[in-house]
């Protein structure tokens, strides 16, 4: 029997009243189908569930499907992250779920001071209220300095990071140095599946990958240099009035500037534009993109989650943490994970965007 749940999410009024230079608004629909054997007794699905923040508003959320149960769960390990969870506990010919919501995304521009970082480095916007005297890193942010099996910060990674940031006196200078180095020493490989796996050591060896790979390198090197950093797992909004955005997943990064907050950086998009527009590092247009994507990201994206690779889902997945950031739908059939990296085999999904005023 078809079940329908409509959730009315109260959006904080000021989100829509803030004046931004650029905005993008539309309706996003996730349509998920799981092709499991009809007699499967335990089919489970997790879908990233975006929430409102200062630069994006999510409202008019609707959930439909033939699931036995569904619920929205906060991800305890990652404050602010939320997942839509559904399960099917009886035989069904097809198992499907649709999540739709209206999204309004604002260009994320963080004003930061103009600094000198050597030849070829990015230049930045002067920010009001910025203190040149660096504050201590808050206790709750120190978690973003730690390494793990997915974000290595020791050995060769540490050696590279210290070399990149030699002579840099504060977090901002180090963050810039790592950003410039990543752009200069990686390139986008369009043949990589999905957004890449974010295998930092492999990428540093091969120098190539996609957004999760390049952003992962930035985060690992930044942390190794003493800069708090994290990945943002998101989705690009369509640029057409009606658009298929199934392939629009995107990963960028943020670093934490004490006394100022989280600052977006997207070296992967710099390398993507360089590839599509056939630009060299020395081209003036490359400098424009490099300058823009340090401290800003465009309005054609929403953040889905910010949890690290090795993501512990809630409710817990039976196969344990997923070896990736939580960006794609993830499913298990009778306790076994199915192809989650945009495989479109047993787990099939389509994401569409429709412009609204």
C-alpha cells in the first residue's frame, strides 16, 4: 500500500530575508528504486536529507513510497547532518521512495582579508571585523585537525604539508598555501567514477581525480599543517528551467579561521574549469577562478552533509561505516551493502531539478 508522509518544515524567517548577490531556487526530487529479490526480508535505505542553514533554505519536504517504515534521523557523530531512513520488511515487487523539497541556495561568500602569499597565489576580499590577531582554535573545532584511515595526516602527508607551509605564520596563510599547491599539483580526470573515492595517498601519487579526491587532498594537507578543515558533500542545482541533476553530486572543502568561522574553498572546481576551458595555470582567467573559489562558492549548489569519510550512519548500517562521505543514497539488502558509488545497478536513482520563482 502506498504510504505518503508530508513534513512541514519551519524555515527560520531571516533566511529568505537576507539579501544575497546571487540566488538559485527550485524543486529537487530524488526518485530511488531498489531492485532486490522479491523475497528479501530486510531492505534498508539511507538518503542524505538537506537542512536549512545561513546560506540555503530547504522547505516543503515530501516523502512518498511503499516502504514499511521511514523516519528522519540526526547523525549524532556529525552535528547538523540528517538522513532519511526507510526500510522494507516484507516482499515487494518493487521498492521505491521519492523525496522532494524546495531549495533556495545563496552564493556563499566569506569576506576575508587581502594577504600576500608569494608569486602566483590568490588574492582576497577585505573583510570587516576581521582581526589580524589569530584566536585560539575552539575545543569543538580541534576534531577537524585529527587524521584517520581516510584522512591521513602523518608520514609523507605531513612531510608534504610542512614543506608547503614552511614560513607561513598563521592559519590563513597556511590555508592559502595548501590551496595554491593543490591547484598547481593536481588535475581533473573525467574518467574517474562518480566524484572519486577520496583516496588521498593514491591521489598524491597519481596527481589526478575528481572533486572528492582533490578536496580530500586539501583537507588532509590542511589538517597536517595545523589548519582545521572538513569536506562538504553536496549537490549542484540545475542551470536549466528543468534539469536532470543525477550526476550533479559535488564535494568541496571548508577550513576554520579562528575568530571568523568556516571558509569555503573549492580547488576541484578550479581544476574542472581549467579542463573544460582549456586553461593553463598562468592564464589570467585561471587566476580569477582561483581567487573566487577561495572564500566563495557559487549559488548553484546545496550542502547535503559535512561528515567525514568513514561515515557512521544512523540507524547503523550492518556493514559498518561507509568508506565515503554521505552524499549518495546508500542501501543494504539482507545486511549486504549494494553498489553505492553512483553504480545505478541494484540501487537506481534519478534526481531532477525544476526552477521555481
